[in-house]
C-alpha cells in the first residue's frame, strides 16, 4: 500500500459463522471506513453484468433466474458440493471483485480517509490480503458456527456443514493473521474484544504514520 501514502488497509476475515459482521460494526464505530467484499460480490453479478454473463456461460444449470438475475441458492448448491466448480466460479468472480475493491480503496484515499477495513470472507483465496497492512481473523468453535449458520441462512445441518468444510481451516487463519479474535462466548464479550483490537490497530497506525 505504499502508493497510498499514509492510508492503511486492514483485512478482516475468518470462518463462516464466527461473528465477523459484529467485529466489522465495532471497527466502523471506531472510525474505520468499510469496504464490504460480500456487498461487492453482489454488485459484480448484477443483471446484465459481464461477470454474470461469464457465470451463465460456465454454469448452465439453472443459475440464472427467469428475470435475468443470479439464482444464488441454485449456484450455492452447485459450488458447495463440487470443489472444482467452486474454483471455477472463484476464477470468474475474483478479478471483478478485486478491481472493485481497488477502486473503493482509492476512492476512500482520495476523500481523506486514512484507515480502511476490508471485510472479506475470502481475503486469502482472492489474494486481497496483498492490499492489507494488517490482517484480523475471527474464529469460533465449529458446533457454535454450525448453529449460527443454520439460523442465519436458513440452512439444513448438512448444508451448513458443507459451507464450513469448504473454507480454510482455523490453523491457516491463525498462522496468517496479525490478530485473532475468538468468538466462543457472548456478544458482549465479542464487542469488548473487538474494541480492544481496534484500539491496538489505531495505535499501530499512529506509531507508523
């Protein structure tokens, strides 16, 4: 990020169902600008987009709804049950997502925002970690995450487990992150720990820049 001078991008990632959205909210309250990769992943596949056309060409199995939008549930069934097709989907989407992220980083930098949080579930897989000065990962015990995913996304146990199994293991996140936030207690604890980490990141920024 040297080309952005005193702008710092912090990557936020982790396991599905670990509570990343709560951590993101705390960082925003502490003054960080947010780039939400989940939101961007929806933007790049809007009806009529180049990315959506590429997906349609490679996934003809009813992944486009009658109204021309992406049938997310159908696509999820395909990619979470076939790792090769998941890799294919990622190879299509990641270049569009990365380009969008870079535009957002520069937009914030141009507006004078100094600290940016890049919230990206696939931070490492997409190589978006290359943009980041620091990386924070949120993890939690698998039984807790399984229940949270089922409730959040209205999925069966098998469907939720497939999403868990498709991700990198906890050991990877621990080995490749500057901060680890464990969310095995209640939300109050998670908020407190997240605020503590945010303050440490701000201190790091102030010391460096």
